[in-house]
C-alpha cells in the first residue's frame, strides 16, 4: 500500500514521523536539561546553542524538544480519548435511534453551544491544572465534534442493506456496530483524527499561552511563546521558533490526513 | 443514396482508470466501430452494461463523460468531422444539431427551475428561435407527446410531474431546437413497464412526425425492436452484429445475438399448491407518521418448495409486504403463519429459528454485502451464527456453498468490489442458503442485472429450489421473470392483491383491467407489437 503515496503525503509522513521521534526520544536528543539556565538572556544562535537561549538563559533547542514532547503527548492523549468516547457514542446513537439518540444528541448540542475555549478556561480556573486534567478536559470537549461526525457517517451506513441483512439474521447491536458499521466508517474517522490532533495541539498551546495550560517550569510550545513574547519588541525571534514548529506540524499532519481522505473517496467499491 | 447525416468511422474510445492499488492507467473501451445513419432513421445500439453503447452515443455530440477520451476515428455530422473542430464548433453543434435524452429525467432536470425554462433554453441560447416561438413550439411538442394540459405543464417544476411525464418533457427538450439527430440514452429503463409503453409510443410518434434521426441506446432488445430501423449489437466495445431490425430479431447470425434474442426462455413446470409453509392473513400496514395504508387486507399463501411471484409496479406495496413478513415493519392488522407457528409481528422478538428459516435476498447486491468483509466472512457468518461452525468445518461448508452457486472456492478471500454484478448476487444467494432456510424472499433480485446474467441467476434459483426444497417469495415488476419461475402469482396494485392464483390461472383470460394492462405492457420481441398494444388495451397506466 505504500507504493502509490503522493509526494505531498510522503513529505507529511516524514515530518510527522520526525516530530514524533523527537518527542519520544527527547531526553536523549536534547543537548541540555529542560529547566537548566546555561547561558545569558536571549543569546543569539551559536554553535553552543543552535537556537539561542530564552528569556532566562535556558537553551531554546532543549526547551523546544521537551516542549514538543509535552505538547504532542497531551494532544495525542486528548485525541485518543475524544475519538474513543465520541465515536462509540456516535455509533451507538446512530444504531439505537429513538430516545437514546435524542438524549445524547441534545446533550452534545448543549455542550457545543458554549465556545470550547471559554468552557475550558472556566473549568481549568476552578480545577487544579495538571496534565491529566488538561487531557480529560480537552478530550471531553473535543469528543462532541467527533460524536457529530461519527453519528452522521453511521446514520448513512446504518440504512445500507447489509446492515438490514445482519439485523434480519438476528445479530446483536455490538456485532452491527463493530463489525458492520465501524469498518466502513473508519476511513473518514481516521482522516478527521488527523485534523482533530492539530486542533488539540493548537488548543493546548493556546491554553498554555494564556497561563492555564502546562505550568512552569514545564515546557510546551504555547508556553515558550508566552515566555519569549516580550523579546519580539527587541527583535529577538525566540517566540517565533515554537510558532514555526506548530505550523510545520499542522501542515504535515494535514497532508497525511488529506491523503487518507483521498484514498477513502477514491475507493468507490469500498463504500458502495 | 444521399450522404448520411451521421457517419462514424473507426471510432476508438479510451478511458482513464484509477484502481485503488495500482497506478492510474488508460484502457480502451471502444475498439473501432463503424456505422452510419440516414436522415429520419433510427439506429438502436444494444448491449449489456460495459458494452460501450452510451459512450458511443455521446460521441455523436463529441463528448466523453468524466475521464473518457475519443482517441481515434471520425464522427461526421452533416458533412463535418466534429472531432476535428474545437470546443467552439462543438458548442454550436450540441443542443442545436444534435441533442440528448438522458436515462434519468428526474436526475437530469434542474429541480429549481420550471420545466418550460429548461425546455426552451437550448433553442434560445443557440439563437434558433425567439423565446416566444420556442415556447409555442414546446407547447406543440407537449401536446404531441401526450402530456396532460400542454399549455400549462411548462410552468410546473420537475417534482410536480410524474416520472413518465418528466421523461416525455425531456424528449420535448431534445426535440425543441429542431435538431437533426437525437441521442436517446436508455430513456425508458428507469420507468415501470406500464409507463414505459406510453413513453415509448410518444417517442416513436415524435420521431416519425418530426423526421428527426435518432440513436436509441438500450439494453432491452424488445424495446429497441419497436422503435428502430437498424440495430447494432455491441459487446465489450466491439461490434457484434449490425443490420436491419427485421434480420436481427428474426434471423440473428451471431451466437451472442441469438442468446440475447432467446433470453428468458426458461421452461418451468408449474407445481400444484399444497399445505402452505407461509400464509399471510389480511395484512394491513402503514408507515410510521403517515396517514394512509400502503397495504390493504393482503392475504397470500406459499407452498413449501414452490415460488410465489408478487408482481406490480413501483408503489404497489410489494416490497412493503416483504418488510411485514420479515418483521421490519410490524403490520397494523393481520398475522403471518410460518411453518405451523404464528410469527411475532416485530423482528427483534422472533426466535433465532424463525429468523434462520426466513432469509432474504436484495435487489442491489452491491449494498447488500459489507464491502469490508471477504466472501468467506459474508457466507461464513450465518454458519457461525446459526450452527456454531468453526475452523475447518466452516471452511469446508463455505467451499460447498460456493460450489453450489457455481463459483469456485478461489473466491473465498475476495472482497465484494472484486466481483462482477452477477457474482455478487450469487454470493448473496449463498449467504441466504447458508442458513438452510425454508423460505427465501427475493426482492427484485434480477432487475439490476443484464439480461443474460439475470437468466443465469434465475436458472440457479430454480436448480437450488429443486435440490434444497426451498420456497421463494419472488418480488418483481418483470412479467417475463414471473413466467420463467413462478408456481403461483399475486398481482398487486395500489396496496391490494387484485389477482391471485396459480400461474396458469392468473395468466389465462378473462383478465381484469389491471392485469391486462400489465401483461400487455411487457415488450415482446416482435415487430409492430407496440402499435398493436396501444390500439387494443383497455386501461391507461397509473403513471398518467
């Protein structure tokens, strides 16, 4: 299946892979410790500090590597949580119909009617801001979007004759959800997962920038922007480095997601 | 002889294909076809799906549908080779000299614009007529095509007229600019038989009166025999036989043409009814949220090992009857006895044994199989589910079933997308058989298939009935199919059974008006059949 990958998807796959590799092996790759002050304030790039130093003299490259690890970990965990929860509920609602569907859908509408950033800010201002709490809050909020998508996809599949054939055979709900519907709904869901992952990266970065995400001295990309934003006034580009990292990660994941979506839609025989 | 209006020489057509796991590449779909058409004559193009008939038809407009490319040959219209000119020349040709009637009028009309606006559009934009003249012409055509209220029907929207009427509006659309050539692409295929005949008669008359030439594309030889002067038989992009209609129908030369002409000649001995295995009693049903009954007091019996055919046009309630029997739609009144016990009205409360003994085969085999499951899983699941078969035992039984449907066990690991239409339907039959049912409901199982393939499926079903002693409830709108396989027949019309009995009883006179209409509407492979029927029948179709 890897023979016919378009060049854009290859680039996307390469950079996504690279970011994840760096995130996983951060402690072995970073030249200095995460919170170690090793130089002067806002030193320019040099052979000792490839990206210079930050607002209190820590090595920016090391901060970036550790920050990427935190950001990507939180985003991945939140995406997995939102997908498991959202798609299970979405498929269930589509197959059950009736009051189950109504109850879940209206509850989701209720949550969605509140802008998610504001909702998150309110919740995080009363809860202790730790990484598990961040993941749960982000995952729960995002699962409403996933629910909408998976329900829409599953409702379409649920009226196919093969689902009716399974019903007439006497199959239970779990067979219908996991064996008949899920395999056919998987491709659009996986493509959506790529997009949702990027939203999660942006979301956690936003929260950190606003001071309600990852707490100092822990590093994450949004936090690094926040710490170094004052430098921009003096022409110091430290705050732009994490912004660049977020942008490239977003583009490369989207390239992969695009490719997955294309594969699904071109598989005409696949979804009938 | 004067110069022909349309002359096609060595036409070659290619298409780009994008298979999911190989590089996109080009294939040839038409391999050099020659024909010509004189003014005022009709040429029928006939073949099964994939024969390239629509593609050839569209080439007369210099057009190739998505990815299709006219790669070689010449298409002369009115003394010009239209493949040589640019898009400007083609634009002058399309909608003025050559027009097109699509298969599905319902999908081809713009639902947001009134019919008249769409009918006169080409004439006006091509500068052939002024708007007022074009409208006057359209009204004349509406009248000629037998549309009700020809002066006002143009101010309706497409959804406000019936399917048969819309197809005639589309014919008016094509004839309005006074073209020299009209391409009819399966104009009656999507219609009920009783509606088809009216549309067919209207088209034939319009062609005769306006003196226009036509290419008539269809897969139904009996239909094309009524309207054409010449017929060209196509198979896989090659010409098989080309000649006057009389010769093709009465004296075909090629094997393939002979097969097409003799299709549906299955002989089936009628069995006498015995103690019924299923009897539906006084079924009345309506859909949730609606205020009228779709089934009124329907009672039918099916004898073990025999076939009951339920016939009727779309909307007659025949598929609803199947939904009631399977329990997907609990009836408002009445009950169903099956194998000596009374079935519960709703499917979820039925026992596994009831579910197993009552299987169903669908019209569209494409969507009746999960595209992500292999043939082995599709057929194997009922074995696992009803008989708890596993491993080697299951695999052996699957191979046996594949053998029974005349496919080898090499298909066991294939996905539905890798099968042909006929093979897909066979796998669906195997899935139903796997449950060892006493009754199989067949819902229009052959209507989406090409005639020769459909024939194969019917023969298989009859064979299986003999071997497995299974009964069929066979829902269809096609009387030729009914003749081929039924033991008893129920004719349905607007939710009621209007005629019911053994095949010989139902198909012998005296007929009630509806059965007469239905029987006489089935196109026969005889010249002059259409005129005869129109002259002698008693009742207008419901589509009017």
